[in-house]
C-alpha cells in the first residue's frame, strides 16, 4: 500500500509515523513550545532522526474548546516552519482546513493535507486538487469549541464509515485521485471514551478497505480517562493504543513521542504480519 503525495509515494508496506509539530500557543499537549521557528525546525529534525516519515505542522489548535484563528495568523505561524522543514528528509503535512493555507503550504513544500474537517470548507476540495497533495480525511462531530460537550451516535462505527465513504466519493468526483486519499476516524473529535474504544476495537472495519487509515491517539483524553494521567504523563498509555491500532491494520500513526512510538509500532507490525524488517 502507498499514499500518493504529489510526485512522491509514501511507502506504507509497514506503518509510517507522523510526528506532531504544533506551532500554536494553545495545543493541548505542547502548546507554546515551538512558536519559535528555529525551535520548531530543530524539533522536526529530532523527530526525523527518531524515525518519523512525516512531520505534521499545525498553526491552529483543534483541541476541545479551542477558538478558531484566521488564515493570516495560521499562515504567519506555520508557513516559515513548512518552508524550512520541507528541506529535511521527510514528507511535510499541513494540518489545516483552510484552502488558502493548503495552497500556500503546498507552494512552500508540503505534500500532504491533514484536514480535521475532511475538505468540507468552501473551496477546500478545489484547493486540494490543485495542490496534488496527499489528503487525510478525518471525521469530527461538531466543531473543536463544542465537540466534546455531548457527542451522540446511534452506531458510531457505521456512521463514521458512511461519512468517510461519502467524503472519499466527493474527493474523487472533484478530481482527487483515490490513491492520494487516507482516512482517519477522528479519535477524540466529538467522541466519548466509549466511542473511542469501540472505534479502536473495530478499526479493522476501516483498515480492510482500499485507503490507508491514519490514527491519532497520542496523549489524548482517552489515555487520561483510562489511566487517570495528565497530558504530559501519557506516554505508556499512548504506546499501548498505537500498538493496538497497528494490530488492527493502521497504516499511519500520528505521535508526539516519535522514538518510543517507532519501537512500539515495529513490534506490533511484526506480531501482525510475522515479518521482521
């Protein structure tokens, strides 16, 4: 399996690690740590040295309760980092829902768009098609400011599968190649702990399809609910969830703690496939 990202193909014969690089003051785990461009680029370099194949750069927090920022501010935060990280030996992903940010980031060297709104914003489908980037389509119930107040589903897996299938269809109708699309059930985005656990237990219902599945479980509230730990103390729980996701077929694992996640994912992949790489 691979994900087409412009002129490059991301090899997913084994799971790839997407390193998180938030250049925001208010992200839930590392907000404010990498506002300085030099610090952000050095952190990206460390994550690549530790085994990250993708660096996911975000200039707007999507944590529960986060307030939106305008495109100009998002570009001010993210674009200088995208330009510099694009020179390093990894793919650059831009974590955004705004068409103008997608276009500018692609011109600066990003080759993946990671959109929590699954290209539903006005003009986003067209922007993604024009950039020729790979696209990660995520499910979110509601908006970041309110998504965790009282999320409700009749059938959480069925409803999210139907949503993602509809977004894939919309993308292909818009001219985005199917081989450029990955899907993400959106752990923690408008879901309770029980919803998240149900999604993880039944992740194979997503990974059995033709599109790579990205999972983002690192340091999330689910770990805190299970273990009673704060965001900065959730490494081991995050590794357990990453391994479980890979055992169920996840192809891309988004992580803050890259070196440890690389090891956990390699072990889980070996157990799943019987192969040692």
